[in-house]
C-alpha cells in the first residue's frame, strides 16, 4: 500500500488515536498547574507540600508495564475504554476533595495509574498495527495532538477556574475526557479501516522471556538511550527562564525564546516523523537526539548573544519533539508487535527515571556552585551518550528483522 493510501485507508483509527492522546492523561501535564493557586489558598497547604505531587509519576511507573501487558492482551480499544472510564471518575473525585492532602495525592496516583491506558503505549499501537510506509509521520500526528489541544484548553480551563471555581474546572476536564473517550472508542470500532493490517497473535512474555529481554543488547541500548536523553527534561520543564536570565537574556527575550521552544517541539516532531519514514531509525536518532547536546553546551558557554541562546533552545526543542516518535518507531521495527505495548512501557519507565535523575543532579550542582553551567555540561554529555546508544541499535538486528531471515515467525 502506498504512502497516501495508508492515510486514506486508516484515517479513522489515526483520528481515534489522535483524539485519545489529545484528551487523555497527556492533557493533565498542561493543565494541572492551573489549579495550584486556588487549591492551596482554599486548603491552606504550603507550596512545599503541594510540590510532593511530583512523586506520583514515580509511584505509578511501577504499574506501567502491567498496563502495557494488559493492552497487548486485550487490544487498544478495550484498554482505551478502561482508561477513559477511569479518567473522568478521577477528575470527579478531585472535584469533591475535603482538604486532606493525602487523599488528594491518592486520587492523583489512582487516576494516573488507570489513565496510563490513554497514553502512548495504547495509541502508538493503533498506528504501528496499521501504518508501515507512513508509520513515522503517523506517530508524529498522534503525539502532536496533546500540545495542540492544550493550547486551546489551557485558557478555557483557566477561565472556568477563575469564574466558577477549581471544582468546576475538574468537572470540565472530566467532561472533556468523556467526550474524548466516546469519540475514540467509536472510531476504533469495527468500521472500514478499523482492523489492524499488521497483526500478530499475542503470546505473553513468561518470566524467563522478560529476563532474556533485559539481557538483550538491543533492548538495553534502547532503554539506556531513552534514560540519558531525558536527563535535561527538568531544565525545560521548570528552569529554562532562569537559565536564560543567568545568560543575560531580558524578560521579554526569555519569554520569546520559550515560545520558540514550544514551536520547536511541534516542528521537531513532524520532521522526525517524516525522516523516520525515509531514513533508518538509528541514523535519525543520532542526528535528532545528538544536536541538542550542542545547544546545552552553548548555553553553558560564556557567549550570551540572543540569537545564540535562541538557537540553542531550538536545538533542545527538536529533541523534545523527536524522542517519543523515535522510541515508539524503533520498538515497532525491532521487536515483535505482539508485545509492543509492554516493551514500549519499559521505555516509558526509562524516560521517567531519566527525568527523575535530572533534578537530583541539578540540586547537587547548584549546591556546589549557584550556577547552571555544571548541570548544562553534564546534561550535554548525557544527551550525547544517549544519542550514541540509540545509534548503536542499528548494529543489532531485532526480532522482526531476524525472524524473516530464518524463515519463521518472530519470537514473542
């Protein structure tokens, strides 16, 4: 099937996956900070106490592989149904909170655990089962949904909180997730183009299979690379304006550069998607994930021209947009699709660990010297090594490459 024909044949599941990603748990990342001032003011929590919600991802990451295995067993449609039933209930529970911080934290953890079934491990599978020639750009489209929807949803939710209170803000998010769930499940139904083109009978990994997976050089290179390229994630999530100010950027210049970063993420995602459909994944990885090391090193340099700062941040943005596409695409090409979501879930755990390592390194380096230079250089080194690890995956044939050569089905 040609590149264009794949889109014509499978636009329904592609739209379903995009809507699911856009209105699923990923939207949470962009809107939760809007609730903080109102909730803290009403319940009298301290900012330090509220910051403890950051531990939620590290609790839920232990359940991510279970969600991946569940998706492989029942398929994306049932998995997404469970996720989209749970997510609105979580938002509804948040809207009835009584002021107990630990109840708040518990609701967030449960919501995130089941909400994982509305994330990449479910919806990337929808794409890789149906797209081959256009798989890279298909993944890019799906993963671009959440930030694009967030651009509209953030001011909408902020206005509801300001005019009607934070409780109604959570209820509005619940309604949005219900809408997203209904559209997603309907479009993933049994209509024309809904059935997977690439389908492998599910054979669950045994304990021995998982042990062998973690002994595989290909798998270790992949999760190691994902961990290292995410070490600087905290920098762009919460510290970027401070880094730019340390480099002499004015408030207006820093704001403009941060806006450039947001646009760069979207551009990087689409460029990487197009490249993945035409160039070997390990070659795309060394370029897309290696260039940000130059940006991080430039930010650590004594040069502070605005064009240099903007260019450095743009290089970092390209990687932030590309890493998810590259990881999801590499797993689909190198490993058997029957356990795709489980293997992708291990990459998600690796990403989380990488993002958790960054704050520890930053805290330590800031205590040694109250500047960001050391962290920037460490991050540059980690990013470069991570990109090299991804590149080295090209030297290791995967299950989907070895099995056809042996004349037998790919091993699970």
